[in-house]
């Protein structure tokens, strides 16, 4: 170190002086110039864990009843099975949807494929969370047993069905609870019904990011290309898929509405 200092008696001080000059502010700005004090964010009390609903959540499934839901096809009372804090799909009665409609939101939902699951490909614990049920369809986040189950990648668990595969396969074994945490940004439309801004989805599966603020191409199509048709706030739908495998279950579903 000493020999290095002797070798550069002039250059080292010049470099140090230049660095100081480069960091000297040009203006006389003050810290207060960039401080924002209002409006003050509302206080929300978080749950004891990330899975527990915060104080401003809308509780959609609490395992006690289906008071927040109706049968999608006719609006009659939802007839899925509620037992021991868990809601299980009743396939003959069909899909269920929320009574309320929502715009932008944060969603938490837990789901389980039965340990006794049978079938393969898409006929293995198939269901879906329609983040907005519109125009006889909607925007589907796929639910499926993707643990050692080969299928098309934009149809596996965590995919935006038929649009975007998940970034990774974060599936737990059948019989274990899966967790989705989702941020949904609803599309907006111009006065003439044309698209203004697309829908966006961020989805986390079992604590792992699987959809990173993707811009959806439109609503979900089983056959054909997705498209947008103008709509406003919409209900959330849980699918009773017609595949022959044993039905899946849901629990602890809650939502936080977000501003436009």
C-alpha cells in the first residue's frame, strides 16, 4: 500500500477530487421538494399470516356457507358442498359465481385436488377461477393437477388458459392445498366499445410468481382466438368442469378491492 501511494503522489488526489466534484449538486433543491404528505393511506390491519384476510377484505369463502355465491347458469342458490370449512365442487349443479361484481382487486384462494385423483391431461382435477365472468365466458386462471401430469403448457395450473403458460410449475402433490394470490386489473373500454387498456394479471402459485403482470389478449376461448368485448365490473366464477375425475375443493377465499 505504501509503495503504491509513493508511485502515484499526484494522480490519486486528483481522482479523489474529481469524484467529489461529480457528486456536488447543481441546483439548490431541498428534501422537502419531493415529500408527499397527503392523502394519507388508509390503515389496514393485516392477517396474522399472509393467508389470513386483512381488515378490508371481502370474504368470499369462509367454509361456513355459500351466501356470497349463486349458480352461474340461473342465479339460484349455489349447491356445492360445504363441510369442515371446505367447499367442494358439485359437478351436476354447475359453475358458481359471486353475487357481487368487482373491478380491480387482489384475490387469495386456496384449492385442493383430491389425493385419490384419477385421469390424465385435462381430465385430472380440472377447474378454473374466472377472474371476471363476462359474455358467457370470461378470463380464466386455470386450476388443474399439474403434478407429474403432462398437458399443453398453456392449459396447466397457473396458466392464463390458452394464452400464457406459467413461468414455472409450482404444483404441490394431490391432496395438498394449493394457494393462488392474484392481482387483477380489469380492462377498460372507450365510449364506442373498443378496447382502451387490456386486462392485466399477476399471479403467485404457492408463493412462486407464475404470471408477471401479463397483458391478456382477450377473454378465454376453448376454440379460437381470444377477443375483447366491452363490459364493466363482473362477478368471479368457479368452474365445475365436466371431466370424470373426482371433484376439487376450495377454502379461504377473500378479496381486496383496488382503485381504478
